[in-house]
C-alpha cells in the first residue's frame, strides 16, 4: 500500500471537522461515559480544567476547545507546517497565474469573413460584378485570421516562458501519525494518544484494518488455523481496558477465534458464524412429537463436518509441523472415525499423542500448540477456556423431566440391542459400515472395527481382499 493511499484514509480533519461535539458525546454515551461536567482532572492537551469534553477509552479527558483544535489537524507538527507552506505557495502561484493570464491571454476565434467571401461566389450566377465583393471578403478574412494566429502564437510563447520560470511548488514528503518513520514532537505524541484512544471505534477504522490485513497477510494469526475468510481485526488489549486503536495493538483473527475472546459484545459474533464445518443453532421452542406442547432448546453449536486427513495434511504442509523432541517433520496422522480420535506419531522417535477429532479451526491450532511450527507462525493463541465455558453451558446433566426419562429408556434399549448384535469374530458391536468417497466397495452390515482392523463380522468375509 502506497504512502499516499494510507494518508488518504487517515485524515482526521476530514471526519472530525464535520462532527458536532454534542452529537459525538451523545453517540458514544452507550459505549463510554463521555459527557462530563465539573471534571476534576485536567485536559490531556491544554492541562486546564474545563466543564465540557469527552472521556477517552484510557480514562483521560479532552476538553471541547482542544477537540476543535484536533479536528483541524491532518499531519504531525513538522509535516503540518510543510503542508500549510505548500498551500500558501500553491495559492500564490495560482494568483500569479491568474494575473498573468488576464493581462496576456488571447483566445483565438477564426474569422467568418473569409467563409462568407467563398459563399458569395455563388452570386456570380446572378451578376458578374459580385466578383469584386467576393475577392475583398476573402482577402480581408485571410488577413484577420493570419493576425489572430500570430497573436495566439505570441500568447502561447509567453505562456510557455512563464511556466518555465514559475514552476508550481513541489509537494514535500508528508508522513502520517502512525508512520514509524515520522518525526513526532511531544505534542504530536499527545495528539496521537487522543487518536489511539478515541471513544468507541475511530472514524479512520477502515484505514487501520487495511494496515493490519496487509501486515498479517490476510491470515488468521492463530497458528494452525486454516481460516482465510470472514476475518476480523481484534484489539489485543481490549478497548474497555484502555487498549489503543494502533497497529501494534491489533491482530487479525477469524470469526471462530475472535468469538473466543472474553470481550463484551462478542456474543453477536457467534450468531453470525456459519461455515462448512459448523453452524450456531439459536435458542428456540420446539413442538413435542410424542405429546402436545412445546419444550425449550438452548443455543448450541452443531457440527456439520469434523476435520479430515486431507485437511490435516494441508495444515501440516502450511505450518511445517515438526516433532518437538527430535525436530523431524515426518509426522503421521491417523483418524479413528468410530471413536472420533486423532493419533499423531513421529516416524523418527515414535512419540505419539491422541486427541479428539474436532473442527478444523480447533484441531489445527491445538496441534500447533503441541508440535513445533516451522512456517507461518501466528501472533495469537486461542482462548480455549472461553470455548470450554460455552461448551459447559451447552451440555448439562439429564434432568428428571418426562422427556428425559423417555430418552433414557430409549438409550437403554439401544444398548441392549447392541449387546445382542455382537461380532462373532472379535465381539465388537455391529452396524451398517459405509464406504468413504474414495472407496470402491458398497455398504454392508458388519463389524464396527472394520475401518481399523478390516474385520467384516462374518467368517465368509475373512480374506485379504475386502
């Protein structure tokens, strides 16, 4: 992103100059107690006690007069002087040009007398004596056009000479407040603090998001997370605790990991989450099928598809997972779909670990925390405690209601039926075994251990070819 485009977005005077302080205070009242009267603290800029102003998110005070001053600032002090000097020189250059143009400018208009002279030749059909008039008009018209062209050529030559001697002022190199190479005075630092701790979201939030997205390469900064869509910009130190609206305090997170942050208001993010892997089911009332009436269903996260071996391989290649003990990058992954368990094993030192098969946004970062990350390491760690808290709220203990008793009886009947239908070879439960999309065999009634051991549950299938 070029420097000019950065400053085009970051222009405080463009936004703040049109804002009325009273309306600003009213708008931010929900987020912060911005309106203050008889304040006991001093203004952050003028250090005077005033009765009207706003409270920034770091609890510092900005009076109404200083706000009006800040609303006119576009650059740091050093570059603001250069910018204003440029405006003065540009205005002087414009006035000098207007004065020169009024004195010497000539607008060329082609004379129509010569055209009328050629048209008058048509009158020769009526009387030959009109030839004298035609010749006179043509000669006079040519003389006038020749004189006008000489005057135009003289004006263009003077204009070129003036522009050569009076070149327009060159724009100096102007740097914005967040540019790390900008020279900031002590007052500039205070003004930048006002911008960084603006109550609520600052008016130049779009500019900050663009900087963070470019710096973080449009990737969720939780190591192991594959999400590249629906990215959010998160304050590492929350705004409610005085966190600054500056690139150093901002990080790029996906919807899932942003929703794990404990900031107030993130509940609305969970209501927006809907991907190929999971969707959020809102709390609702549902009609009972067995009997009349309704029952209340709590909000819960419905998993549509858990992580697959293909996704595990892709995440491993992106982040370069290595064994934390021997540093070998040859790591095998195995998924036991009947138990929803993932096994990770190093080929060199044979270190092994098992964990639950979860969503891709969960499994990838947890592997990144357990293994070493050789490439594309992120700058943020997922708040798993928040996910566990939400999960504990989703799943509770069985109650003694009539519906729960029916469910319990149904589960007991299923268990009894599964005991009767045991594999005659290994004793495992029987079920309908369905193939994966890459397999070439069809579904059959067999042993649940088939994906692991190849047992089909019948002696007639005991062969090496399944």
